[in-house]
C-alpha cells in the first residue's frame, strides 16, 4: 500500500477533528484512541517485515526487496504520524510542554535523517557498480564454448569486484569511484546493455561526516514518555522518532556509507511495548550480522545481494585460476550453477536498486515536506498562544 493511500485510510479510521478547537483534557479519550490505533499500525507493519525476513519468508533480511518494504513502512508510518499529530489539531496543543521540547528534537532528527538519505543514495550507486562488474563476469562465463579469453575477462571483472568489496571502512567509496572507468570500458562486451547511471539526490558527503555519528546523534535523548505523558501526544512523537532511527540505522548497515565505524548495535527500545517488539527483534538480528562484520570491517555492508556476490565471486575466481581448455565435465556443472545464481542475483539488483534509490529520494522529500508542515503548525501555535499586543 502506498503511503498516500494509507494516509487516507488511516484518516477515515480516526476521529476527524477538523474545524474544532478542543482542550487537551476534553479530548483525552480521543487521544488515547488515536494513539492506540497508531501503535497498532506500527506493530502490524513491523510484524509483517519480521515475518517476511524469516527463513521461509518471501524476502531475505537486508535484501534489496526487504529494504524496499522497510522504506515503504517508513513512508506509511510517517503519513500516519502526521495524521495523529497535525491534521485537524489546535496548533496551540503542540506548543505546550512537553511537546514544545519533543517536537523540535524530532525535527532535528529529521534534518539528520536527510543527511543519511543522501549518504545511502550515494551508496546505492556503489552497489550498482558491484552489479555491473558481476554482470560482466556472467556475460563472459555464459559464452559457449568457453575459451581462455572469456575466462580472463570474467576473472578481471571478478578481481575488480573483490577489490571493491574488500575496501575497508574509512575509504569514503574511493575504490568504487576509481573502478567506474573499468565498467565503462568493458560495457560493450556484455550481451545485454548495462543500465545507465541514475542521477541521485546525493552529493559527496563532507570529509569529516560520519554515518555512525549521525545515527548516534539521532538516537540521543530518545527517552520513552512516562506517567501522564505516555498517554498524550508525546508518545507518537517518541514512536515515530524510534521508527526513523531504526530505518536509517538499517539502511546504513546494509548500504555502503561513509564512516560506519562505531555504528551502534544496541538501542534501549521498550521491548515490552507491543509496537516495538518486532522492531527490537529485527534490530537484534541485524546487530548480530553487524558484529560478525566487525571481524572484516569492509565498506560493502550487509546487503544480502552484496554478500552473495562476494561468496560466488570468490568461488568463480578459483575456477578461473585453474581453468584449462577444453573444460572437463567434472566440476563444471557446479560452476554453471554458480554462474546462474550470480546472474539471478544481478537480475534482482537490476530490478530493485533503482526503485530503492527512488524510494529513498521519496523519503527525502517526504521528510522535507513533513518538517515544513510541522514547523507551520508550530508557528501557528506560537501565534495563538502569544498574548495580545
């Protein structure tokens, strides 16, 4: 379900407060109903994400297709959040404590999330480059009969792929930029045309910018409301902040990003809350994978397709190094199967990476619009609450 469609259905299910000016106390029961519905929406969406990433699920955890679902979940949650916080509400309510502190903190997280979107969009370009190199190898290996020339061409592409995948954290995507020329020179040897570069909204991040520090800053001061605040508007602000931190953190873990050393692997999120249970379970799964990655602090990230390229690429390089013409039947069937798996992985990347990049672009612009809308409400609330001159 698209975020815009979801917003309409959500608005139909909550009580419309348009053209009404009511006090917080007089509307407390309605606030509880809206909060309960919002929590249920968040819980259901992340439960679906968790189910789809299980062993018998449709999408592997941190695969391109799973990340696309994750981004869709974020867009839907953002639409629901604005419906609860902004639509039909007396602006003065958002200007009162504790929202006068919590909402500006949320907007600060939004600004940081915009930077993360830029970094991730730039990282998707690097992943698309991995795909191009793998496609060159597939094209060479699929030639029949296969001669030394095709094997050397495939080996050259795979060696470049391995060099790029093994780039260490802190390299700022330099190897990907260096090897773009290899992809351009050899593009004409493939059987199928390689996709052209997509102009992303990203720019080269500042030299000292760190994805890990950005996530740390977003999660700072993120404390669950307690007491009376837990049944008011402070709660959806906290929930949406948590959703935002999780989504940006997962994207950074999966996609190559600048400076991820020190990326958090634990967040003190309230496991006992129904809306958070599936999110915490996903966070723990991803954290376990990230801890394994620390043994090899590579820039490539945890994207499922990237890890598959690495595994298949290493095996096919071993085959290429021992290749002699004519090829014997022994062991060649396994190579054919690996090439087919590599081709299928490239196909999934071809089908999913550009749409994922477009979704990240949509998140960027949605966050900009949301921030503008909330700032407008805050401005109106300040005017309403200001004493007459």
